């Protein structure tokens, strides 16, 4: 059983179709079909059955799945170990974080990293999704919640302050009639974020006018006068056209956690980036207080 074929088999399972698997792997649809056919010929039985709801595994496919995942875990472990023992300060460093954090907090860190080590190429995956570090979806991740996956080395990196922002016109309107100003919030999936409840409790008569998973998009809607938003201060303070509203009680701050797989603990380019982050971001936090 070839690992390249097994990788395609797993992609079909995780994406639900040959076409989506092909797109995720960057190969053609016929290539996926041929490789699955090769696996089925080797197993001498069909691995998938087509239904109205899409592809489902046959009993044989289900048995192959266990072996395929075991092969994947071994291949990924080997890849992580080889990457973690790479002694040269060069190569791609894949970083997962929210868009606003990459643009307004990490940017100076990554600039300094490439200044000191020009052969390192930072690759930022800007998304609110929590990527799988065991599968090397990213080498290192910065996020608002602690990691729960096994074999992840993690620590609290810093605390981020938040503030309420609006245009001067929006702030003036709010002072006269708070109920006339709309609220810009996280979307339903992130409605449990503490700043959402804080803003709704503080302005119960104001209506929600816009939601988004992206703080950067929220800031743009705020800039266009749609309403007020709770934003991370590194983002909100950087937009000169926005005004931070002074309140007796500030929105809840959030901790930023950094994590990476245990097998990558010796990766020199990762260590170099984290050392710079510790220096620059501790200075940033001190200056923000």
C-alpha cells in the first residue's frame, strides 16, 4: 500500500468527494480516481459506496481507514522529527493566527525574524479556525484559548487589552442616544466570546447591525460608521480614524497562547521566532499599560 495512495484515500474521506479531495491536494480529479482504483484493486473490493448523501465507506474501506490513519500518523511523526532536527536557520515556518494578530502584533516579530535570518520564510495562515498541529497544518499557532491536543507544548504568551471603538460621529451619536447606535459583534459561532456578552449587557437597547468572524472586517465596518465594536487595542488604536470610547469599565482582556508540537521543539527557525516574540511582545505589553 503506497503512502501517496493512502494520502489521497484519507483526503477523499475528509472532503467527502473526489473533486474536493483533488482541490485540497492540488491534483487533478482523474488522478484521485486512478489512485483510489489502485487501492481498490489491491484490496480486491470497493472502498467507497455512492449514496444520495455522497460517498460512504464500505466495510472494507472502514478496515483500510484504520491502517491508513496509522500510516499517516507514522509519516507525520517522521516529518515532524526531521523538521524538528533541522539545524539550519532556513526554510518555511508556517504560522497560524487570527488575521488581526498577524497584521498588528506579529508583523514586527516576523520582520525582525527575516532581518536576522533572511533564509527563513514566514508563512502566515490567517484564520479563526483552529488548525491541527499534529498534522503539520501549521508549525506554530497563536490563539485565544489553550490547546487541548496531546503532545502540544504551549504557554501563555501575553495578554491583549480590548476597547470600544467608533468614528467621532458615532461616538457623538452614542453620547446623545445610545440606542441609536448599532453594535458590531462576533458571529454566532463566536457569540460565546466574553466581549460579546459584555457589549450586549452594556448597551441592551442597541441593536446588532453586523457580525463577522474577522476583527479586521469589524474594524472596517466600524470605520464606515455602521456602529461601535469591541476591538483588540493593537488593531483599534492603529486606525487613526477610529476613536476609543472611554468607559468606567473596560472590555475583558484576552490571553494569547502559543503552541507547537513536541516533535518540533528543536526546530531552530521556530526557536528563533519565539525568542524574538518574547522580547518584542513583552516590550509591547509594557508600553501598552
